[in-house]
């Protein structure tokens, strides 16, 4: 499939909304594709690859997809699950012995640095990694004792800790060494009891390497990217493609849109030592559309089967304990009303959020997807045969990471345009 502009008067509200984002300096660039019942019904572009030099965005431009890497890594791990290399309830220490002695942080004294640890009752399993219920953290919130320790261990600094984590990814150690460092830190909670976003998919990527005997980038290329024709998806941008990497922008509190430089820009110039299964990939709208078409089609695209339809069903089923929702399982209860509304009615599958109850979204039960830190998002609705993908490159100026382009707002305008209830 080749991406071309597809306009429709039915999508005029969505078009106007995206153009307003650009006109109001909310973000620097937007690509959007909507697929419905066998065809691309909307595909449009807004803004700039490079606003300073007035270079417009193009459909083949390359975006940092950050956490939209996670579903790809989970798919890779599910390929090996389908081949019988492990069971979801297997302890990961079976393949990564450094996880045998991980403990939970019971208390931490900020002044003295003294910590009190306790033994775990449960072993971390593959399913815990897939569902972010392992007790592993990301270090995003320095006010949380474990995250303070993450910052000290990995060099995450500043109040905008999420940005610091993203900037640090290209500089972290190879996966084996990273895993050793990670297991020297305590868990936030007992594995399986709560949900907390963390370096779970990075460890899952290491497990893909151990189980396949291949480096993560090689496995992804051979088993997923080459088969789907995802020619621009990788952990870095080669020199001949570098002019297509979209600039990342930040809207300051005074309304000025500025380019985010440093590691946000040059961190993808060469292959990193740390192949981040949680946030390391770059991709294009066309490449990611091919991936989602394969998922919608039960594991097959253009005559190439990646996994069985049974495995796709496993991926997009709710795997939280006792059928709980994403909100129920959060380690720290969500208080932001907008975030509560955004996540109400969702469970969590194997690397994707899954709609399990009616909510403010017009999508069908069973819709699934995820998003990335620079305001990329995708949703797949098997019941109504809709795929929605939005790519932008917006980095928030602080640790409040509700992005300007909200999934619900986009999706509801998509369903209105399609005249789907």
C-alpha cells in the first residue's frame, strides 16, 4: 500500500481541527490516516517537517514513535510464544537469572538514603511484562521513592523527568547490562497486584533476544518488518534518510513553539547500544498502517502471515486480573478528570489498551491500540473495521503529558465522518 492524500468533505471537522492545531502552535506537524472496510477513506498532512526552514511535512517522513514501539515488541514476543518457546505464566528468571533476587521497596529515607526491602511472594512472569504489572518502573516521578532511585541509577534529572528518560535512552547500556542494573533496583509493588508503566517491554525485548538467539533489531527485521514491507522502521535513521526525520517541537507556556534539540534530534543518528523495546523505534505512517492492517486482518498482510489469528485474539483480550480495568489496577490512583475519562472502560491486553465497556468513545467493544510520547497514536476497531493513526512530534514542556491531540477527540470525529454509531 502506498500512502497518498485522500480528502473527503465528510472529514471536514477533523481537517479543521488538525489545521487549528498547526495554526495555534499546538504542534508542528500532523499526519493522519483512517482506514474503513477495506479502503483508505482519509489521509491528510498538516504543518512542517522543519518549521524554521519552512519545509512542509510529507507522507514518507520519519517520526519517533516512542511507546508505539511496545506493540511491535509484544508482537515479536508473541511470535516466540506461538512457537512454544515459553508460556505467559513462566517466570522470566528462567531465562534471565538476574531477576531471581529482586525485592520490593518497603521504605526509603530521603535524607539518609536508607532503604528497607521485602521479599516478593510472586515471581515476575512474561504476562506481568506484557501488562506492566511487574512492579518495574520508568523513573518518571521523582517524588516516588523507587523513581528517585531510578534517577540516581540511570541519570534521569530535572522536573520534566519523562523528557529526561527519553533523552537518556540512546545512552543506556546494551540490554544485558541494562537488565543487570535494573535488577539492582527494587520493585514498586508485589508483581501482579497493580499496574505501573515501566521498562517492561525493554526486558521483553531482551527476552526476544535470549529466546531467538538474534539481536532484537535483526529479529524484528526478519520476522516482521521485511514481511510487511516496513522499510523505514528501525532503531535509528540512516544517513541517506536523515533529511526525512521530522523535527520535534515543544509549545512553551507562553504559546511559543520551539524546536526540541539535543538528544531528541541527534539521538537517532546512529544505531544505539540500547535497543529499547519500550520506546526506541522510528517509523512512517505507511509502515505503521501496514502493521495495523496485519493486526486487523488476524495476523496476515499481503500474503505474509506474521502470527495466527488466535495469537492476535490473545493480544487484544483483557489480561488484567479478575477482569479489572486499566484505572482499577493503577498503583497510584488517577485524579486528573481528563485522564480518568480517557481511560474509563479500558482493560489491558498484551501490549495494548483494550476497550471492554462502553465509554465516551464511539468505537466498538474490543477496540485496541496505544500511543507514543511525542503524540503519536493508533486504534484498531475490529467490530467496526476502522483503523485510525495519527503521527505528530510534540514534546510537552513539563511532566503533565496529556497531549494536544487527544485520541477520543480524533476518534469521535472519525466515527462521525463515517456515520458510525
